[in-house]
C-alpha cells in the first residue's frame, strides 16, 4: 500500500513539473498551433538567422530614412512639398498572365513630413512613408473586384516595428478591410518578407527622387547649351 502511494505521489509531482516546464517553454518554429491564454494564436519567435535579418533590415530602413531626409531639402527648395506631404504617382500597369484574369494596377507613394518652419532646407524630416496600390479586375464576364493595399511605416518610431499592411477588398456585394501589424503576424518568415518588401520599396523612392534631381540638372544644362549655341551663331550685326 505504501509503495502504491509513493508511486502515485511521484507521478503527480513529475506531471506538475512537466506542466510547469511547458508553461515556461517558448513556442518553437515547429509549433504553429499554440494559443495564448485569451485564445489568440501565439506568435512564432524568430530563429537566430531570422532575427539577424530583421536587425539588418531595421538598420537599412533607418539609413534610407536618413538619406530621404537629406533629399527633402531639394524637394522643399523646388516647392514640391505641399501641406507637409510629398508623393509620386506610378504609371498604370496592365497585368496579363496566361490563363489568369486580367488586372489594371495603379500605385503611388506618399511621404508625410514633420517640421518645417523656416529652418535651412525647410527643416522637414520624414514622419511616415506609405505605398498605396489599387488593382482592378478587367476581365469580361467576371464579377468586378478591386483590391486596395496600403503598406506604411513610421519613420519616427524607427526600424521596422511600425510597419502596417492594410488590405481592402471591394466587390459588388461586399467591402472588407483587414489590417496586419508586423509585430502581430504569426509567421516569422512572413514578418521578414514584409519588412524586406518595405525596404525594397523605400529604396525605389530614393531612386525616384534621384531621377528627378538628375533630370532637373540635365534640363538646365540643355537649356544653357542651346542658348549658348543660339548666341554664338547669332549672325552679323548692323544698324537698325
């Protein structure tokens, strides 16, 4: 009898210790079905490689923000900043894939700025950068559907923690909006991919502004070159 009692006590103690260890154990990459106490899906933590990628992306995003801030001086000098905002619109793209519905996509980026007030260069700095797109179905005999996507990040917060993706889908009978905050996305790989996508688009913004600066310089050079040529070959002078 005493032996049975001792075995029962040992079993209960071992089970309690195992349960305590499970409570302390963090969710692993191979455990995508773990739930939080409130019933929400628990986030899968980064593995060392993913964490290294996210740290690198955060530094790159901050570095590109600093470069954008430098170029804001030019945009303000050219009087392109309106109501503390600057943006560019992309050309409409027709998306035609074999055996797939056809779409037309429009896109733009908008920089929301802070500061100003007469300091050198306007004193502006980047507050928020967002990328907006609208994709509309154009295939005939299909139910119309339009998808709006907005990917934005707070430059003030720094890094990639403020990245938010909003997806709005509009059909004849429905209009739904879903918001995905990068810090609340379960899959670590999807968090890395979303941060990478934002970094890549951010680099496109820098290139777009650089093209504008370059075209401005080329236009001035061409104007001066043409004027010099006209003055040089102006012809002989005579009394009027």
